[in-house]
């Protein structure tokens, strides 16, 4: 993560005071419960500011679901949670038309996807038929059923979790769906010091409900305003080319079977703007782009079978792509 520069070094052309205060308040609310995991929290906030969705992957017990719920509760917008299971149907997610005998017509009853922040637990537990129900709503923020289109709440954000270890009863997410996630966040185990602090905080608890202490700090209008603010962050032409060079390099790399699409370029651009603003700057630096590229790319590229058999990770290949690129100064 890049460090915030002293105010004397530059003068912002865009007033980021409201954004900086909002980010600090969200971090403070989540820190009431979560120990560590600062990278995950910062990337969740960056995704919110970028109007993007997030896939969170980690072993059980590292607070994936809890952090997502805390993120939602720190904002005064609608929240719903969907537990994906093998028998879940698209209508269980999107909603269904129900016959109204009094008016002799079908009325649409909205499913749990109609919310502001939607937490999908264990997204890889449902088969392709249910996964496909998310394609339109994640990309176009709308649902089309029986010839009628229903817009989603603004802002709208999907936070999905999955377990990287278990394979029994899971399904691989379609590439088209993975591409709709702005970030894939890998959640590591806590350090020894963090684990000690977790135990100490848990020992001090006098309430079983960890969410009781969380207060909403942003409403829908404020979030939409901050998202609009992010679009005005300045990006130099040489940095735009730097993003394009790295993304196009994924398409002719011998270690990569499937490279990233132009949607990945747009994702890096928008997310780097959000991260720069979170550091108190109204302009993007190469360090912002380098920091944001791994969570944007790690779920969008597929390595060749040979590299996978060698145990090479996508993050390793992404690091090689970045090191091979000329960083503009």
C-alpha cells in the first residue's frame, strides 16, 4: 500500500475531505470488531467507491462473511444475505411471478437480490443455472423477468464468499461471471499478534452479537456522491497506457491460457482512482495501479495446465508481468 504524501508536496484540485472522512469512519466501525485484515477492508471500500462487486476467498473462520456484514451495517442502505446451496433455483434469487386471483393477473414478487448490498455466502455451492441468474443483475444492475425490467437499488453491490479448500459439492464459477467481479480478495490467516488480540477481544466481550456496536455512517445519496467524485480523479495519459500495456501482456504470455479482457482495463482504471482518493490524492500514481492490479486480475486470467501442475499461482505470474513492464515516472 502506498503511503499518503505530505500535504506540502501537492495541492488537490478536487476537495476530497468528505471522502477521506467517510473512509475513516467506515474503517473505524469495522475495526470495532475485526482485528487486522486491513488490506481486505481497504479493497472493499475501494470496490464500493468504484461501484464494483467483490469475490472474497479464504478458508473458514477468517471473518469473510463477518467483514461483509460489518461493511453493510456501516451504511444505511438495504442489505440481504443469500446462502447458495445446490438446490437453489434462479427464482429463489431473483424473485417470481405469483398469480393474483383478485385482479386476475400475475404480480412479481422480488427476491433477495433486490437490495443495496447483497451478501452471497458460498457462491460456488450452486450450479450454473443459478449462477447465470446473476449475469444481468451484476453487469446491468437490472433484472428482466417475463418481459419486464426491474432496476436495482442505487448503490448496488454484490459481496460473494467462497472456500478455496473444499471441492465436494462445489461448482466452478463461469468465466463470464468471474469477469463481473471487480476484485477477488484472498483473505490470509491472521498473524500471531493479531490472533492474540482476537482472543483478548473475544474474552472481553459481554454480548454475543458483534454487530450491535456498529453504526451506519453513510447513506445511499452520500455513497452515490462519492462514486461520482471518484470519476473525476486525474489520470495521466502515460498511466492509461501503462494499464493497457499490462492488460494486453496477459494475452500473449506463455504462462497464461486465457488473458484479461478490456473490462479488466476499465476495472484497473476505476479502482486505481478510488485507491488514490483513499490516500488523499486527486491523481493516480503508478503505485496505485501496481497495488490494485493483483485483486483485479487474479480471477480473470487462467494459467496454462503446465504452470498449474508446477504449482505456479496467478499472483506470481501477475507479479512477473508487472516487473517486466516499464513503470512510467
